[in-house]
C-alpha cells in the first residue's frame, strides 16, 4: 500500500510496506524510533551516493579534488573549519554515522544538481519537530548517539 503525504508544497509517495519505514512508524520506544529514523536517512543517502557515484573517489580524491574545484587536494569535503581533516575519517572511511555530514554536498556537486532534502527522503515532519530537523542539519562531525540524545532532549 502506498500513501501520499502532503509535505508543504510538494507531494511525495512513501511506501508504508517498506519494512524500515513500517518499523519506524510502529516503534513505541522513542530512542529506538529516533535511531531507526537516523539509520533510514543515512542508508538512503549512502545507497544513493554509492549507486550514482557522485563523488567518484579515486586514490583518496573526489571529482572536485581532482578538478581543483575544492579547498583541499584530497579526502573530499571531510574537513573541519580551522581544525583540518575530520578526526572520524580513518583510512579514507568515515567511522561515524553522521546525517549532517551526509547531507552536505560540495559546491561542485550542487552545481551539477546533486542535493538532498530530508522531506524527499522520508515523511520527516511525522517523526521530528522543526527544532529536531534543524539539529539534523547543523550537527556536523557528531556521532549518531550524541545526536539522538539531543533529538530526545528537544522532543
């Protein structure tokens, strides 16, 4: 069964038979529900990025690095302002699950039309209030458990 959810000006159809989405909807444990929402969004972005190979990493350099369209020469956009390479990047792999970092798209890819909108990934207004949605968009370089604790605090 599919449901249409009116989300602001756009309509998006979400399949409530999707096992993950159904599990989120039916969860009674708030921490588990937030964890499932978090994982759902991360998995969606990871799968989309991998299947489309947007960053096109080769020998530690993304397409923007290789074209000299980024501020750094390697490791894509995994840099913290005035702190250097993200401490969670180990051997070219991120060691945390960060929605905020995954939502970030460099200027080069944005110019090519790559962008993520939480409302297009899932019916986010059903699960998170506006403050919680801002938290997901603003907590760069933070591990999942830390962000979930903050989401719970602002429910």
